[in-house]
C-alpha cells in the first residue's frame, strides 16, 4: 500500500466511523427522549405513598461497603436509616480500612458485637465481627467488620448477611433521595408476573450542592469547571443513553453507586467478581447471561428519576484514576463474556449490546486518539488538507456541543433540577467548553487504562473526594 | 487517489451542510431552553399572583361561614373567574382541600365545584382524547362525588381502553364514589390485576367509606387468578375469618403459585388477628 492510498483509506475510515458513532448516539437519544416522555406522563399519576403503607412492597437490604470513611460514615449511615420505607434493613460492610469507622459507628449507634451464622455461599476475606444496636431505634442496622478484600468482596459479604430478597448496593457516601426506595419498589409491584433481576437508577452530580442532615437541600452546579463538565457527561449518559438501552432491553450496566438486584439470582450467578474493578457491569452481564442460559424469563429495569447523588472528581488526577479504572473494568467484563459477542443465542445482548460496548464504548476513544495522532503527523508532513481538517474538527465539535445541549434540553423538559437561571447558564457554557477541556484528557485516560490492563494492574487507584463538608478522604484506594 | 479524495466536492458539501445543521439545531435548542425557562417562570408567577385571591374565596366559604352566594359575590372571585390560570389554581386548591377535609366542608366544596362550573373544566378533561387528561378528569370528578360518570368509568375499565393507568384510575374512581362496593366491578374482570394496582386499591379502600363491607369470598370464585389473590388480601384486611375453611381448602387444592402463597399468608394473618 502506498502512503497516498493509506491516507485515503485512513481518512475514509475515520470519517465513516465517526459518522456511525454519531448516528448511533443520535438514535439512542431519540429512543431515550421518547421513552422519558412516556415515563413522565405515566408517572405523573403515581402516588408513592401507597407503597409506604403496603405489605406487598418488596423487602430490601441496603448494602453499603465502606473503606476509610470515618469522617462522614456516621452521618451517611443516619441518612440511609431515615429513608421513607418500611421494609428494609441497612448492612454496612467495613472493608478493613485503617481508620476508626467501626469505633465511631459503635459509639454513635450503640452497637455491640453479636454472633452470626451465615450460609457461606461465596469465598471472601475473613469476617472479623458483626454488630447490632442495643437501641431499638436502630434495629434496621447491621455492621460487618471484615479484612480488606475490595469492593466486590465487601458486597459479597453483604449479600451473605442480607435477610431480604432484594439487595440495593450503594456507595456509602452517596446521597439518596428520601423516596428512593419507594420509587425503586414500583417496578417490582407493577411487573409482579415477571422476574425483575436488576433495577438501575440515575446517578447525579452532588458537588457544591447543599446537604443538611444527609438530605439534599439545594441543587447547584459545581463551582469548579471540571465537575461541572461531568454533569453534562452524566446527563448525556443517563438521560440520553441508558434509558434507550433499557427500552431496547439491552442494558448492560447498572451503576455501582446505586443498583438493586434479586439476591437469589445474584447468588446463583456467582455474586460480585472479585477479580475485576468493573464489578458493577460484570454482575449485570453475568446475571443476564445466567437467565438466558437457564431459559428463564426476566427483566432488567431502569428508573430515570434523580434518586442518587454522588461526588465526582474535582481534579484531573482523580478523574484520570477513575476513568482508567472504568476502562479496565470494561475490558475485563467484555473479555470475560467474549462468548456473547455476536452470538445469536444471547439475542439483543449478544448481537447489539455487547458489540456496541466493544466498538462504540471501548474502541472509540482508542480510534479517536489514533486518528488525532496520525492527523497531527500528516499535518506536520504537509500531506493532508488543512481545510478538510478544519471542517472535520468543526463537524465533530459541533456534534459534541449539540448533543450536550440536547441533554440539557431533556433535563429541562423532564426533571428540571437546576431551577435558577444562573445555574443553567453555567451548565450551558460548560457544554461548549467540555469538548476541548476534558475530552482529550479522557481519551488519554482511556488509553492509559488499556496499558494498565495489559500490565495487569489490579488496584482501584486513589479516588480522592472533597467531601460534601469539604472533608478530604480516600476511598477504596490501593485495594487489591 | 489522494488528489481524487481531495477534490471530492461531495465531502465538502456534506461537512458544511452538517455543520450548518448543527449550528441551526443548536440555536433552536437554546431558544427552546430559554422559552421553556421563561414560560415556566411566567406560569409560576401567575399562579403565585392568583393564590391570595383563591385562598380568600375558599377560606371564606369553608372557615368564615359565608354563604356560596356571598362568596361568588366577592371581588376576588368576580374579577378573576374568567381567567384560565385562576380557574386552574382554584380547582387545584379546592381539590387539595377536598382530600384533606370531610363532612360539611366537603359538601360545601362539592356545591362550589358545581356552581362555579369548575365541573365543566373537569368534564372537558374527562372527554379529552389524551388519556392523561382523562385520568386527571376522573380524579377531579370522583373526588367531588360526580356520580354521573360511573357508567363511563365502567366502560373504560371493561372495554373502552387498554391503557393500564386509565384502568387503574377508573377502579380508584369507582372506589371513591361507591366505597368498598366499587370493587364489585372486578368480579367479571378478565385482565390481570398486578400488585401495583392491588396496592393502590388496598390503599384507596383504607381511606374510603367502609360501611356496607361486602363478603369478599365472592372474589375467590373468579376465574381471574389475580382477582382471587386480591380477594384473599381483602379477606385478610377486613378480617373475614369465617372463610378460613374455604381458604384452607384452596391452599390444599392449589398447586404452586400466587393463589397458594397468598392463601397461606391470609390464613396466617387471620390466625394472628384471632390470637391477638
């Protein structure tokens, strides 16, 4: 192949690939917006208080793994204990951190060590002790102390201790809306003829939001630009992406920060995979695969309501750590379940969802990065038209901004969380800045994630958070 | 080849068209965003503006012992009653008060609802082509005890619509109008009644007129399994322990399934109530 023909083929490939990616995102967005409209119309007649007084409401165990959360754990647990729901318990799993979380919890909730007898369905790190409160006001709370084994290991321990048929896995530092469990319960009641094995929810950005007593009091966009651009990213992903996959019955990922699972199926499928850092996605894929292979009818549902609020990285370093881990998690899940790739036995999952994740979620950043590097080389060699490059950059930038504005428009017409005009203006500006401010760094992080995976890196990486009360802490850092 | 590629006027045209389209759509989207924000703010301001007048009208009727005629003669009512947003706020406030109060207060509100022709606003919704408007109409009309719509509600439930939310609103509407007796419509109901609908029904019954409670064993004869399950739940709710033998028989005869599970739960509940 001559250099000229290589350049032509390369340009054509990049052009066709980016057009396909753009079309795919657009199709998903159209499906999402349509589904959201129907969902909101139907939901306007829902009175969630009926669930509060109902014996039919599903019994839920909230699993909250914690690692070095001492500074905020007491408040965060209090927030979980005051949710509006009657049939639930909270299991906090202290994953062998080196702070004083257990002592603080014991003091705050009058905990005392209790004997435990569990069906050890998973291999986990050693369970040191279990604690219950002597105060009946906290009878819903169970605290487990275990040796460090990572988030997946902590969640598996939590599953073994859960006494209810449904488990809601949350990050202990997330803020749940008070009616989160009421909203989550509805699909289980509504589809009582079908087995719902998992329900995912939207995760929203809580940086700079006002939080009092474990509840969200005022929603504001973050003061810093980096987390603000992540709001745009989260809105695109949750409002314009996942809703469509739910509608198509091809949802592969439920956020680790907020996802509910059928305990029995989770156990039968083998629980959380301790060998991956993408344990949230991996479990969903494995549970779905289990149901298909055992020819059982099932459903995975998704709720677009803003029920869970989390703190996103405020520095490029932390963001890079997070995104490298996400890339490794995606690679590990796709590799573990490579059998499903274009396998008609797995229907839409095999023929569309998995290929979409391979080509559009995993490969796109790599192809984009390669394209940018080669383009720079061609420009330096003077063998490519600057005019076309200019057009192409505008083409890509224009699409990125338009798609972000569409996400903001969807948020405005649906949940309308950012009430003040000044808040919304800040987000609009972020939509224009994001493609040049964070995008290239995220491409680099995805590339480095690949390198780390090839090198066999298994650590979570430091995930430093500012804390809702400006408390610095490190979660799941350097956990195996 | 590269020269050919460079000279592709089609590509340039495509890219410029796409960029123009993005810019145009972007501008339209931003304009829509601003319009949405402005109209939302305008509506909110208008609703806030009418709230004191609405409160004066309704509080005069309910708490200051003014007659309906006197209330309708109030300046706050006379100067605003033709305005659409005022009517909307008035109806919403009267509806909320009706939910929170009972007895004489509700009688006064029912009369006010008819006399002020707010009933026509609800009727227009009830006869709308949009199912969500119909649902809102059902809620309003049944809350204000408009019994004339009962036949229409039954039609919605049995034949007229396949929309599950509309059907649920029809059942709940019938319960609001007739109390527990409103459930009789389910005796010949053929569609599945899922747990969400049952949760709503049981909740509505807890807050409805519970005089003349029927014998719910009649539901156990239904060929619709979900209606049988509802019957078992109602028997437990109203502690109709006289049916224990029949339920026990059902428990023994039924294979695995929802009826057997619910029969067991109902028997347990009846036993615990009797023991208690």
